[in-house]
C-alpha cells in the first residue's frame, strides 16, 4: 500500500505510459540532444531523456534521477538483442511521424496563408543568414561590406539558436544560481547551445576567419531545406527540383 501511494512512483509510471509518439515536441527535443551514436541506440539513455522531457513539458514536479554511466559489460551483452529492438522501435516513431507532420504542414498553406509560427520565423532567419553568409564569403565584395556581412551572419545564427532554445526549453524558473544551473544542464548538450557559443565567440573577436562561416552555412541550409521539404513537398516545383537533382 505504501508503494502505491508513493507520488514519485505514480509519476514514474505515468511518464513510462505517456505516448511520446503523438507529441510533436518530443521529436524536436530528441533531435536537439547531442550524444554519441552508440549511446543514442541504448534504450536506457532514450528512457532517461524521455523522463527529462516529461518533467519539462508535462509534470515539473516529477523527479528525474541522474543517469548512471558505470554499467558493466556483461549485462550490456546479455541485453543487446532486447535493447537494440526496443531502441529501434523507440527511434522509429519520429521517422514515422514525419509524414503526418509534413502532411499537416503542407495542408495549411493551401487553406490559409503562411503563419508566423516558430518554424516560419526560424526559416526566415536562417534563409537570411544563408544569403548574408554567402555574401561574406564572396571575395569580390568591398571589404567593409564583407566584414559587416561576416558579423551579421554570426549574430543572426546566435539569435536563431537562442530563440530555438527558448522555444524548446523555456527560461529558468527563477533567476538564481540553482535554477540557472538546472537550466544550463538541460541545454548544454544541445546543438543550439553549442552554435550560440560558437557564434558569440566570433562576434566578440576581432579576428576574421572566412572558413568559420562554413558551419553557419551548413546549419542554415539544413534548416531551410527541412522547412521547404515540410511545407512545399506537394508542390510541382519542389517535385521537379527533387527529380532533377536525383537524376
């Protein structure tokens, strides 16, 4: 009876029974978690981040225990078939949920005008950064214009990364050292946080390195291509371009 009345156990069971496949925020959350590939295939690692996702978006009072990394090799070998099958089944839902989100994204432009939601704002900023970064890499531009485009590329990417962190993780619950540490621990391993630190490093530096814009260009192209594929996959122009480049 005591175990049934344990609130954390009830919350833990609710977190395990939560349907993450139908929550579109889980796909965005998991795609921003930067961990090695061999750990991303482990079911215990995926379950740990699912519990952290449940704590952030569903139940803030749910206590997530820290993930233990000192695991023995024998249990890992014995549970390899089951963990690989479970991790494969857990990693499939975001891939299968792609057509549903893509269909929802492509149905809105035909019925209503393009809304300025989070994805549209990110697309606009990243498309602008892509154009400005390419201009900064062109050697034929005047030096003053090239230097301005160089700094604007990093500033735009930093703003895009901070906006993505805010939309996915929110802000700290309180502006004290303890809550700031908790918030930083949740975002420190994400790609957006790494890009923001990377951009701030070059914005505040007087040293100009043109090849440092390559990660910025790759990130902007990736986000722009994802938005176009999600929202314009049914257009004849997009299908023509895809068939043309695929041969």
